[in-house]
C-alpha cells in the first residue's frame, strides 16, 4: 500500500502524500469501527466520514478487512522492535517470554476498545480478521518467527522433539493471553498482568521438565497430540 518515498533533506525517507493520507484514513476508519462496530460500518460510511468518494477511498483501502490488516501490520512492527530490544538485553527465556507478552499488550493498549469490537469476527475462522485464518498468514508466521528468535540464543532447554513445535505453541499462548485481556474488566486489566506473572514461569518449568527421562510417559502422548493438531514442523 505504500507509495514511493522521496528522501528528505536530512537524509531520512520522506513519506509520500498518499502514505500520509492512508495513515490519516487508517485512524479515521478505526475510530468509526470503535463507534459503530465493524459489522455496522460500511465502506460507504468510511468514505463519507473521510469526505471522499467511494472510488477515491478504494484507492487507499480495498475493503474494511484490509483496513484492519494494516492496523495489525503496524502494531506487529512495533511489537517486533520491542521484542528484539528485549532479546538483546537478556538470554533468560522466561524473562523474554514474559516481556514479549507484556509488550504485545502494550502495543494494543490504546486500541483495546477497537479489539473488543473486532473480537467477534476474530474468533470466526472464516473471517479475514481471524488470526487463525488465511488472510492473517503473513502476520501469524512473522509472529511465530519472532518466537523462534526468542528461543534462539536463550537459556531455554526442553526435549529436542518438542523444540520444532514450540514457536507455534508460544504463539497460541499469546493468543490466549490477548483474548483474556480483551475481556478483562478489572482496573487497568490487572488480572491479565497477574495471569502473565503467575502462569508464565509455571509454563516454562513444565516444558523444561520434558528433558528428564521419567517424563517419557507424558512427552510421547503430547507429541502424538501435537501431530494431530499442528502441521509437521519444518525445523528439526
């Protein structure tokens, strides 16, 4: 969606007028979704709110779903930057995981009301807004790749057979935390913060226990279960 940018006088890339317009429209669209609901807002509504003809609006966004995907992409880039700064500062897997969970919620914090509005569509696997759907493949795989970066260079250890599944399992854990947070009505979503603080160390310990020989009766059925619900891991 971005257009060719011209260099600014200070050497930094100058964003094109179309990019600046799209960014302004993005904020306007998200505001409309928060006010009227995603299903209750039409493309004509968005064009009217922006003072544009439908054709001019389609130049920037082909659909309502495309607007939300751009929102997801922008928030992911901020999340990835925060995670990589975190990973550079510690090799503790537990600290990396807890920090990444909190960072993801922080990048969504100003848009929590919007996520509440979008949550109905997000849980429908047929929806373009679902994090589990085909339209979200790129962001989903990028997030899973970020969890692989989290594992690489950390002090984490587990049964080697489990390692290929872990990035996807951690992404699923993140999804669960986000959904809990969206519906958490405690002051400043304190319950979610407590859940991350209490559950994450336990999750890390449980996975680490898979290294021990006596856990064979647990790890083998677990691997069979993972084979049923997840595609064969690409990385050994």
